[in-house]
């Protein structure tokens, strides 16, 4: 089996490297990663010629202002930008034939493949196969997916669908279930999976807000009860209150779904509410930091600027969203995160938000989150605000478990 990966960026390259452990894999990207463990060719033509399976993992971006590092709930609904994927598919089509299968994995809204993308591929066969993968654990997620999503024109288990499923069998370590549907159903599974997570995080962080405002509540007591309620509430993942939903996918997917709700005239916009909750919860957290900063006459430091530990990406960063509201209140703010280049020396007391918690973030994945330490040495007199509620008491400092207002 000869494979090509078109789009060898932060998703495509690690996935292609996993595939290369079992198959002959080459890749193409406009920017060649010098650390790539597969051969990166100079042109799309070179990459696709003679390849049996051609995976396409190019971006479907949003306008940068929709990233999520600042409030986005009230921005006008807007679809993804499909120009890059259309351009790439059109070029691929010039160099392929019916012996080859083109597999698109980019995130798109329901109806987009049928109306705009599959028509770009007239010379080869086509399948839509989006991935459920998170940054920081891409290779582990690749071999341990919750499910495979395979979209065919009519939703039937075609020969190409079976070929793709067989292709993944030696790669997958967890024998995942397979969902075969129409292109439109596969698109729905992908984007609604993401927005379900956004809603879930928004709900548990609402409980955190209630704990802060009501008092005498440890949010973890409540969410632990919900995690155990597996008859009507699904699964314990994303049911620990903490920092809000973040990253390059979930906030933007909700904004795109707002566009879909408007286009389909659903008559309501649940996705705007989810994003408004995200914005307001970040503001509530920021106001807590501002209140403590003014009470103790201290600056604010956010421990972790990237949208999650172990990655350098700040797109959709909840830390930056909280920081936006802190700065809006006129309080001095510094980020510390070595992976984003924020390496200022903090040598005075501060109100410190523990934005990163690798153990909780990567729980249930193959990534070891226990190795994360402090990004800097906190100074005596600091006030530490931990929305994950795992920081122990530290002599000479005040530790606040945000979301636990039980009387001690």
C-alpha cells in the first residue's frame, strides 16, 4: 500500500509518521518540516503519483479574530474558509486516476463535501474521513481513536470504505468502532462531537461559577457525582471544572455552526449561547484575579499561555481570553510559558493563575501529564489561584482552589 499525505503540518505530519510504521508513505507541504520522519516531496504531483491512498489534511481556517483568545460570542456567524482545500483538491485531480482513492480529513460543515469539495475530484475515487484528534497527543489519538468516521456518498459500506477500514486495522491499537454514514453525516459527527465537548465544559464551569458565588460548594464533589451518572450522562471525560474549552478546533467549530444554524434557519442559536458562556466564565475568573490583585496590591501572572500544556500553540487559548479581561480591568499582566517564548523572570510576589494542569488535561491518553512542573519559582507572598484544585498548600503563600468554597 503506497500512501501520500498532502498537508504535513501539526496534524498531517504526525499522522503520516504513524502510518509510515506500516506503509510506504510520502508527504507534501508548502513548508517542509526538517524534523519529518517521512520523505517530503517538492510538488503535489510528485507526492500523489503512483500512490494508492492520498490523504488530504490541509487547513480550513477562520479569520484570526475568531480564534477564541478574545470574546467571540457576539461576532457575526461565519463559515470556515474552504479555499485552500478546494485549491489542493483541484490540483490533486490533475494528477490522479480511478485506481487511486482521495481521502479528505479536514474539518468542514455539513453539506460542504457534497456541494463544494467532492466535485473537485472527478478523476479519482473519494471518501470523507475526519479525525477526532487533539494537539499534544496526536500520535496516541491516531492509534487509539474513540471511533473511525467514514463518509461515502450514500452512507453505504462501499468497497472503498472497507478498504479504508482495513487500512487502519494494523495501525489502531484499541479496535475502535466504525461509523459509516453519508458525507453529510460524517461531517455532522465531527463538528457536533466538538461542540458537545464545548457544551460539556461550559456546563461544568458553570457549576464552578455557582460554587464561587454561592459558597459552601466544592465543585469536584458535584462533578464527581455527574461523572458516575453513566445511565443518562455520558462518560467522565471533560467533567472536571477548570479552564474553559480552547484550541484551534472547538471555539471556531461553534462559530461555524452558528453560521450553519443561520443558513438552515433553525430558529435558534445554541452555539452562540455556548460561546457566550465560555466568554462570561473567563470574565468571572478574570474578575476573581483582579479582585485579589487589588486586595493585595499585586500583579497577575498566568502560568501557561498556550491553549494546553506541552504545546506551543496559542490559537483559541483560554489563558489569553482570561488575560484579555484582566488587562481590560487595567491590572498588570504577565504570561509565563516556555513553549510560547514567554520567559520573563518573576522575582516579586504575584497573583498566579495555574492555567496549565497536564495531568488532568491528558488524563485518559497515552501522554504522561505527571512530569509538568512550575514554569518559574513562585515568590513568598504570592496568591496562587488553581482552577483545577490540585495545588497543595505552600508555606508563605496563599493557595485558592477556585471552585471550592467550602468552609475549612
